[in-house]
C-alpha cells in the first residue's frame, strides 16, 4: 500500500486521503497541546510559512496516548493551536499513533522509519519527513526542534 492510499479524517470529520498532498514534501507529526514540546508549534508554523509556497505541507495529528496531554476534542485541539500558535497548516482528527489501534498511516510510517530502540512512537511531536514521491526520508525524535530539520526540508524542495 502506498502512503497516498491512506485515509485521514479532518477535524470536521471529513474523509481525505494523503493523496491530496501528493507531489509535495511533507512533515507528518503527532501533536498534543499540553505537552512540554507544545512550543514546537511555533517552529513548525515558521517552517510552513517559509516553505509552503515551495511545496511543503505539514500534517498535524493530535494524539492523547501520552499522559493525557490532548484531553479535548479534535476541534478544541485545532482551536488551541490556531489561537495560541497561529497554526494554519492542516490539523486532523485525534489519532492513535501507537499500539494495536494505531492508525494505518502511522503503522506505515513507523515501519518505513523505525525508531532507535523500538518502532513504536515514544512521545508527542515525533516527526516524519516525506519526499514528493511519498517516501519516508527520515524520522525525528520529539526533542528535535523543527529548525533542526530545515536543511533536510530544503534538500527535498525544488
């Protein structure tokens, strides 16, 4: 199955596929609004503002699997990100990213870019960089600041 075949649900409950972002470099990230890494929204938004016109998409997936750090609804998560961090890149419905109920997209991403000790996503703000052909290029740990991946992004853009 190709990365582009996976269905993803918007915050408003609409079904899309990753195919809507085909031919673009992407960062796919699991997020949480009550996490110590939440300020990374600033860096992610800066990257999006800087490179969206060159073909970068950032897809954010709120997740409540790590210490109840995204307790509200998908709408509440999106509103928090928009109001507090100015996020205007696409945010999706709350999603499980690990375990037996992990969304198939995240099962695919972790298979393509396994972690150091385990394939499982260990925490919020794990980031996956994907090229314009849908290949997972690299996985970044939650502690990796968005600005640290800027050169990798630039290498993928035309």
